[in-house]
C-alpha cells in the first residue's frame, strides 16, 4: 500500500495513544508517510468492557474499551485501521475480574461472551468489520514487558493471534518476531520510560521515541507493504 496521504484510524491503549510523551507506536509511521491520522486510542483502554464495580476509582471504569472507541469513531471509511489491546486486560482483568475465554464457533455478535477477553476481542473485531467492511485492518501484538507474568503474556498473545487469523486481520507480531524485550533491564532502561521529564529508565511498558522508531516502524512498514 502506498501510504502517503492515506487516512488511518487507530484504536487501542496507551501504547498507541502515547502515555505522557504523547508519542506512541504509530507516530513515527504517520510522520514518515504523511498519513492523515485520527487516533482514537486512550490511556488505560482494555479489550473487555469495564463495569462500575471493577475499580475503586470511577475514572478507571470510564475509559472506552476498543469496541466503544470504534463505535464513537466517524462512519467515513478510512484507508487503513491499526489497533492494539491486551496489556491492560492482562494487568487488571484476565484471571482476576474476567476469564480469558476461547474463540466462538461463529461470527455473529450474539456468539461472543463479552465478559471474557476472547469474546470482547471478537466483539471488537465484529464491530470494526461491520462499520468498515472493506478497510484493511491490522493488529499490533506488542512487545514483551516485565510487569505481566510471562505465561499470561504468552497465552493472551497466542489467543489474540488466533482470533486475528479467524477474522483475517494481519498481525504485526512484535511480540514474537520483534527484537525488543523489555524484560531485559538494559533494554527497559534504554528504550522505555515511565513519565515526564525523563524518557528512559522506565519499567518496560511504554517505549520512548527511539524504541518505537527502531523496533515498531520497520515491522509496520513491512506489514503494510503487503496490504
């Protein structure tokens, strides 16, 4: 795909929204290719929809989940959609407030148990495909990070990849095919940050500009070259 001037819609969490730095995993791609970009991702967003009783702080229950972000986006058809989502689910929901679930047998929205990660993920896929029936949709499987147990990361990423295969969404698989792993302290120190004003020495969740440019942009460009 020739990306120059194309309209991109993005949905997801802080890794796309750009926590504190206001620079996420798509900013370099958008700048390099002069994309017309509307970013609907929000810090703290989950795949599973939140409930009023999930968290003590009401604000934590009011962040639009991925499907809600899609529902709130314009009906105008973009040229491309890129989304992520599972980090906050792994940190706060899967195994604690929600079951991880399994792929549904069918493709109807009624088939999906939205109280599970799998069902909510499929509901988000269904919502995107209903609203944007012919638009290429890519999912970004984000990097390893130390603040989620490794077995849970493996399970959630494998399930998301399986669900994307069901929906025929290509996966930009930074998790398995990338070369960034912030479980390694040296990588976390150089390529991640926690907040302003120091944009390095982080906990490995949010990459800095150098991290996104070095490890995400080439994989995004390679995937989009085949769309």
